């Protein structure tokens, strides 16, 4: 038995999805969604140490001045030249073995490549780098149909399996590294839970969002993106039952 805010309890993923498919509480702009988003937003206020990203020498490396990684999860560049900053606007997300960077400004391209080198250069033989791009996701919005995201996740999974012998962290980014990035990775986390434990497994969408927000602020940026999480999980369950 588990709950998703407001006292509603569900025994299975299927029950949760059926409830929210038949109930307007998860429609964008509804009081339930606003309430949950307000709770999630409070997480950012609890993890407010962002000193490195706000230092004068690092400000130019932030594409958006108000989006700065937490100090305790920021990626620290290795082997930087003397007197050069080890800062990049990117965060480690432990629960998914991913790195979430913002789409970096032009003058930090070298730092971005150094991030890749930092991840790959561990004294092991040279490895192949897979780069997959999803182009049908508008900024601050969502794809029209969740099936396209699910197919893209399948492609990512195939690439990861090809690199399984030397697989390192997955780097996920969008424009700011929070909205589309956060939505994408929460869907991935939840789908992996369902695949590994079955459709009767307990999931908690708000808690999952809050968990990754403890590591990078503002992940899942808009109400529409939050509602899209439910749509994507519902679509996945429906596809599996066909």
C-alpha cells in the first residue's frame, strides 16, 4: 500500500494510473497538482548551498544566472590548468548514475569536454561515446505524445547495453539541465522500477521528483512536465498490456 499526496492510497501501479486517468486531479492547473508542486518546490529551499557557482570567476559558466548546482553534488573538473576553475554547471545524481549539466554557454565548451574526459579517463582502455538527441521536446513544455519519449528511452537502453562492459555515468542535458532533463530521468527511474519489480510495485512520483531535486534544483520545472510523468507511466503500462 502506498500513497501519492492528499491521503489517496493505492496497492498497485495499475490502481494509481486508473485513478488518475479517471480523475481530473492530475490535469495541469488543478489544485492537487499545484499543491504537490508547491511541496516539491520547498525542497530547493532546503538545499541552498551554491557558493561555487556564484563565485565571480564562475558566473560566466552559468547559462542561466539563477540556475546553479548545489555544492554538495556539483561535478568537479579534474586536471584543470593552474589558476583555472574546476567549476562546471553540472550535477551528479546518485540514484541514476547520471550527470545533469546545463546546455553550456560558448566559453565553457572546453569545460564541458573536460567533463566527458573526467568521466572517461580512468586509466582504462579507450571507450566509445554514444550521443543520442531527442528533438521533439519544446522548452518548458512536453512532447505531444509520451510514446516518442518511451521509444527514445528504449534507444538509450540499447546504447547502454552495448557499452555495458565499460559503462560509466550517462550525461543528460537540455537547455538548463532541469526541466526536460528532470522529467526524462524521473520517467526512466520509474520505468526501471516497474521493469524490475513488476506492475504491482509501489511507486511515489512526488517523492521521486523531490529526491532528485535534493541533488539538482528545479528538476521537473513546470506543472505540464509533472503531469506528463503520469501520462508517460500510464502509456507504458498500456503498451505492456497490449
